[in-house]
């Protein structure tokens, strides 16, 4: 919070006081909690404590992150929504007139997404395999095999993750500056690109920038942010082929290429876009939606019903595990299709013994069931939230896309209200609270939160 305060001081903006007061209050509460709880968890965390700690951490961060918005006159529901969207890297916003907002506030939005992005990576690599959520046990290693080892054996991994994340952010800033962005825009957009967050400093998002090279830089770094960061570390250490050997990386790149090519042809034929413009807009928006970044290059909801349908489906996909992206994730689709294929083969040859694998690892019945359970609960959650939103008077397109984009941590929805050309400000406060919960639910991979609602979780 002191960083945007410094930015406001440099810009001679009086809002720096808001960030200083927010910083003092947050620091005081954190210090008191640290003193009160000091040493009580020195023996490590059990499974239940890990579930509780993970959920409460992600609920607490936005609660304090909302303080600067509150003191700058933003309503309570809007402030919490903006902070939750920031830390979960969803990118949905209730703020308009971004071009005229104080620079410190814009920087704070970017910093929230940047911090949330690295937090998501650590959670996915260290905690979720240990908690065995949604098939994440497939990526279990000695870093997460026992609860008391979570911290002690992961310190080095987290340090490397932080350095790689920082290096890619700085590299992204340099590339943006090279394409003509000023330092302020380059800094903010680099933070939200590598975090696949999508907050921009302009209402037009990337449509504000006229140089096509800026859009292509965003495409490259959005894809980088959607790759497994453990493999990115190994690539930076001289083993780049390990990235391509990962089945989910190959599937993601292939999927993005095919969908982008199809949409490019559509824009050229149906919308009469020149090839270079069609290729950039198609690739940019496909990558932005699939990775859950939420940037927009033009209002793709004006490109016809087929594009709207494709955009809705892409909101469910997501990137690779161990990345900053949301959504279902590519590896779960691979496991799901492998399980379905094995079932079809057994129907034809009931006595045939088959062993499905993922990246050389045998898919056990428990792992397959975990993935299938995640898919069912994911789609069910989108359905339930859609139904709940309809009680606030939202139309079907707005309700479905708002639910899908919140659970998937994608960003803008569809339709004239929450589409790429709008924002979430017109929604009722009750809908914003519900969507804030949906964003946290999706970011915590559903079961981390839902398990807390099971009475057996609290029984001794």
C-alpha cells in the first residue's frame, strides 16, 4: 500500500494519505495477530488447519485490500468486489473513467493482481496437491507430501518462483516500453499481464493502444502466465524442452492456435477485417479469455452470435495447472477425455485391460474420480450461481456469463451490461456480493471452500 502512496506523492495527488492510513491499519492488525498467535503453529499444520488457513487468507486479503477504495468514496460492496476481483486475478471491475482515476489507485489495482498471481501459483504447487483437490494429487511431490513439510521443504521452490515471476514481469515492462507504451502504462499492464489479471489503466483496455506490437507482446506474456511455472523455472535454467514435453502445454498451445485460426477466418470472411487485423484481434481475445486475463481488443460481442457462443465456452477452459490462470484447467480436460476414451473401449471389449496415462503417470480410479467430481461441481456451481443471479432481475445472458466469468476468474462477461464495453457497476449490491463469493470459490478450486460447509469437517 505504500507503493501507490509514493506514486500519488510523486504525482502531487492528496490521495496518498488514504494509502498511508490503510497501510498503518493493515500493518497494525497484522502485527497484533502475529503477536497473539506467535509460535502456536510451530509444529506444522494438519489437513483441517490447512483448509481453514487457505480459505481465510484469501478472504482476509481482499477485506484489507478494499480499504483504499472505501476511503476514496467507493461503496462497500463495490470496494470489496474490486479487491476480490483483483486478488483472484479475475479482472471484473465496477470502476469506470479509468483514464481519469488517481494514479495511485490504478497502481494499487495492478499490485493486487500481481500479488494474487504469485499467490495462486504457490497455492497450486504447494497446497492443492497436498489437499488432493480436483486431481491435483497428480502433481504431488516431496514438496507437499506431508503437512508439516509444506513450509520447510518449499522455501527454496517459492524463492525460485518469486524470482522467475519478478524476472518475467520486468521483461514484460521492457517489451511494452519498446512498443511505445509510457512507463506508467507499461508497469501497470506488465503486472496484470503476467498475473493474467486483466486490470487496465484505460476504459478501452488494449483498444487504447494503436501499435499492434503492444497487442502481440500481451499475447506472448499472457500465454507465458498460463504455463506451469515449475517448468518455466526449469526452462530458464537451461531445459526449455521440458515445457513442450508436458501434455497440457502442447494441448493448450494447439487449442489456442486452432481456435484463433478459426476466428481469424470468420472475421475475415464475415466482418471483412484485413488479415493482419483479424489475426491480431482473434488471437488476442481468444488468448485473453482462455487464460482468464480479461483484456479486450475491441468489443467482440459485436462480431455476431457465433463469436458470443465461442467466448462463453472459452470462459470454462483455463490454462495449465501451476499457472496464474483460472477455469477448469487443461489437464483436467485431458484426464476427462482419457477416462471417457477408456470407458468407450471397455464397452467394445469388456475383458480388455487398459491403463490410461497422463504424462507417463498412470491415472488411478481415485484420480479420475477426483477430476470428474471437480467438473460436476464446477458446472453445478455455475448453474446455481446463475439461478441465484436471476433472482436479482438479471437477464439470462448476463446471469450465465457473470457466473461463468466469476467462477472461472476470467474478467468481463457478455451482453451490454457486463460485456467488454461495460462493467459490473450497474448490478445490484446483492449480486456483487454473490459474485465476490463466486470469485473466491473459483480461485480456491471449489472444494477448499465447500469442504468447510460439511458438518463432518468440524466434528472431532
